[in-house]
């Protein structure tokens, strides 16, 4: 996987739009390395401030992917879709996801208050938003995105 794809994993929270967990070209090599990354993610989520930087995270991810890319570039933002609470308009997310035509950006909503995730999706360009309320379905969501990108 690491030989075929170059990737970075960034977090976003109320504290910041770009919390680096894995930098481009520096993938974890062992199970212990992967565990350390997961522990950092959990620790950050436990102690971060309330707030949301989803739109800024998309923009930052797109810029980083564009800079590091040697061809096809993709960005995936994973969100709880709790945007209304923080005054984030779905239209702002749509603009962020489509701001750079050379980077395919997608939002994956893994939680939702009431039906907010599906409501947000109605404002996103077709194929840019995905709802996955059961994490066991997450591989299928990525598979669908990758298949669609090949046919474009």
C-alpha cells in the first residue's frame, strides 16, 4: 500500500484545522507505530476544545494534497456532521470541497444529530458527500469513492 500511495492523516477539532498524525512520505511501518498514532488521536479527542474547523480542514487538506501530489490527489474529511451547532453552512462545505479541480475531495459523515448528515448532503455536489453511520460500512464507502474516481 505504501509503495503505491502516498498519504497523510490529519485531524481537525475545536482546537485546530490541521493536527498532523501521519505526514506525507512518513507512513507508520509497524503495528506499534500504528497504535501510537491511534493513541494520539484518542488523546487529542479527549482533551480538545469544543468547536469545529471542518471547512478549514478541507481547505488545508486540499492544499497539502495538491503540494504533495504527483498525479491524482484525493482528500477525505471525516466529520460528525454537527455543523449547524457551530454555524457552518453546508454551502461553505460545498465550496471548500470543490475549490480545487485537481484534487478530488469528499466528506464522510460518521455521525449525525437527528438527520443533519443527510440534510448537509442535499447541499453538496453529487458524489462529494457520504453518510456512514455504521463504521463497519466505511470500507464500502471508500470502495464506492475509489470506483467512481476510476470511471471519471
